[in-house]
C-alpha cells in the first residue's frame, strides 16, 4: 500500500494498522520537512517513508496493490 502526498502520515499510520505484519506501507511526500516530522510521531514502525515527487515515483510499475491519498 502506498500513501501518496502523505503529509504527516495520518492515513499511512491508519493503513499500517490494517495491513499488519502481512503487508507493507510506503508513505511518500515531496516535502522533506513533512517526512522528517512524520517519522517522529507514534505508531510509525514499519512504514517506509520516501521523499519524492508523485510525478516521478521511485518504484516499479505495479509495485503496490492499493494507493491512497488523504
């Protein structure tokens, strides 16, 4: 699962609770400050944080089953 334009990761943290150990959650935002702040919050274990532009994703095609944007 990928959370695009994740900001502080509210949706990514919620998604992590849904996928649990069986899945992975990547969170992506273009703002490095948002990503840095998100990593300091509770319940972020297991989330793979990325700073990137949604128009140039650093992932292979079909890398995710679900994409969300909150």
